[in-house]
């Protein structure tokens, strides 16, 4: 014998009008990053980490920085890192000398630098001719107001998770930061790196003179590296705040869920379907 439990008129109406969860469209995804952006992003990441590792080893050969054309142990540096050196001719105050790894580190540093330069040049061509810079990096006039920038900075300092709209597009602060890194810091890093080479000085002496000499180029190279490392740390922290899995998926596959559309509807439908099943339990 089958018997149905009585249902109120409101519940019965909801049961008759509710759609099964399976009949609703599943959560869709859209393209967030093109293949070119993703490939150049990861190539630049590999190159920068290699440059950072080898550059640190090169610094250990003389962990002092000077301004001007020349610098040596008989001159007063503007910055002394107080680190042990891999050269016994550099007085550091330590009673030992680190193993000299300057050979392979310089070789790999140059190789990684050319990888970064080639990748960056290709990215610039793509960004210009495809409209990527105009669509995704050029900030709107409203994003440049002090009020908008202060609100965005305050939100980042509070480690507030970005909204669904920011998952599909960069905010104003991100756009300005990326423009600074792409068009100021990275070109300055390449310029100062080349200016430390005597071969570059022989071919383009003006490029070294404009910077103020070889040692000034080395000091600026170090300072720009600090800024890029700071950017990298903040970038990674913000990825974790925003959602590591979603952001990594977008930069690897190029796809991101259409947050706030189909997925919540599916969840609500499943809850309604579960509630109506309990109300109309068949014995």
C-alpha cells in the first residue's frame, strides 16, 4: 500500500514549480588568459628565478655597492651587505671564504637574461598588435582617482578576498602595477644589466654614461631587483588571498568559472529538490 504524507498548499506549489537540478545548465567557464600570455608568464617566471639565484651568487663575489664608474675594496661603499664573500680579496670580517661559484652562475645568468629578453620582446609585440595592453592593462580614468586607488590599497592591506568581477578582470591598482613592472622595471633591469658589460660600453658608451658609470649601473640593477622581488612576494600573497587554486588554474589552462551565474543556481536547485523530496516522501 502506498500512502503519501500530506503537504501544505505552499509546499505543494513549490514542489510543482521547482525544476530538477539536473535540468539546469551546469556552471560554465570562460577564457581568462590567452595561450600567449600564459606561456610568456611561465617563461618569464623561470627566467626571473634563475636570474635571482645566479645574481645572488654573483653578488657574493663582491657584496658591496658603489656609485660612479669605479669601485673597489679601498673605496667606501654606499651599501655593504655584510655577507661572507666568495673572494678572499674582499674584506668581510668573516673568518672564512665561500666556495667560488662565479663561473657557472655568470654563464647561467646570461642565458636566463636572454630568455627573459626574448620572451619580453615577444610579449610586447603580442600585447601591442593584439590589443592585450589596451583591453587588459590600460586603466580606466575612474581607476586613477586617489579615492579609487586608496580604496583598492586599503582592501589589499586588509587581505580582503576580491569579488567575482575581479576574477575576470584586473582592478585599477593591478593594471598600474603591471604597467610599471612591464614598461619601467623590466626595461631598466635589462639596461642596467647590459651597462655593466664592458663590451656594451665599447659599442654603446652613451648607454653607460647616461646611467652614471658601471658601478652606478650595478647599484641600480640591485635596487631594481629588490623592487621586483617585492612585487613577486606581494603577487604570490595576493594569489593565495584571492584563491590559489582558481588563479593557478586560470594561468595554466586559461579558463575560469563564470562565478556568480550558473553555479549558485545549481546549488539552490539541489537544496530545493532535497527539501521537496522530504516533503513528498512516499511510503
